[in-house]
């Protein structure tokens, strides 16, 4: 059982919903990322999504696009991201780490070389936004060979055929994009998500993480009632942007307070 599957099993046994925060590797500067990852865990993260900087982040809104630009200004590469995970693992061998990004950097390394490198430093899963499961020949096999979970996106418009492909090719969990649009573009619609979750349960057996549009505790509370994990990104990354010229302490204080808001809301929903 992978670290992610074990985490979901443990949380289910406790009647809890996972909190999965996202940060972009190298934002606001490379030497801040590992410290931020440890802070996220200390403030209640059950897993971490670590964004791999890429020059054309087409699924992301302005907030994460700017984060990627800040990271790329420091020339943060895939090798740098993997080194950050390796360093994180020196103190944390338990928290699952998911690399989230785009296919180009993975293809540049080659599926086998990437999967080997990622697994060797302690990566648990990969989510490549622009890799549909139907076209993942070679990719899926390389990830499986190195015990990396394959996470695919599902949206409100995903047809049944692709849902079944996600169920077949994916592992760890499925990422439900709760709205039509890019990250951080608007607020999540709780009623629509509830309807969609009922539709998906008949096709996808994987745990369901819900992301996009979760800006505050109220939204996190509502999503904890619907999914197995609540994924938050732009709400945290926007705080990095607002404090990027301040000391790391100030950034971590802002991130920590927001994480506490999300954690408290999810725990409240789980307790009801």
C-alpha cells in the first residue's frame, strides 16, 4: 500500500477528511520551499502538492501563474524540485508528497528516468495536468514500475468514458476540479459539487479530492462534507505573493493562520 493509500485508509478509519495544500516549488525563493512544506505539515496538512514550475501553466489562474514566474526567475528546474523533496524527506518520512505540473518537463527527462529519480527522493505521486489517462501509455507503466501513484483530473464535464479510464489508470486518489475554469478563478459551488459527487461515485472507486475555488473555511467545510480530501492552492499562494518581500517568518505566519482556518473548518465538518 502506498503512503497515499495508507493515509486515506487511516483517515477513513478516524472519520476524517484530508487537507492537501499546494505551493509552487521555488516560490517566493528556492530556499523557502522546504521550510514551508514542514510548516504546512505542522499546521495540519495530511499530504502536500508541490507545484513544478513550467512556463505555460494553462490550467492555472493569475495567482499561481505569478508564483510560477517568481520560481522561474530563480531558474528552478525539475532537478531542483526533486532536491527539495529529498531534503524534506530528511526530516519527514511519512507525509505523502505529490508533484503537480505539466507533461513537458517529464517528457524532457523521459518517463523512466523521471519516475526513477522521483521515486528515489521520496515522491509519492504525480499529477500531470495535460496528460489524459487515455493517452498515458508508457507514462502509466513507468510510474507503476517505480511505485508512484498516478493522479488524474476529473471535471464537471468529464464524460463517462474518461471517468472509467481514470478509474483504470489512476491510483492514490482522483482530483475533482470543482468548477469550469482555471485555479483561483471563482468560488466553488457546493450544491453543484454535491450533485457531481453522486454522479462520480458510480464510476470512480478512488478517493476523491476536491480542489479549485476553495478560498476560505466556509468553502473547505462544505467540501469536506462531499469529498475525501480538500485541496487548497491559490488561497495560500496569494499570501506568499502579498508577503514576498517580507521575511520568511512573516510568510509562514500568514500561511500558518490560513492553514489553521482550513484545518479547523474541515475538522468541524468531520465532527458533525
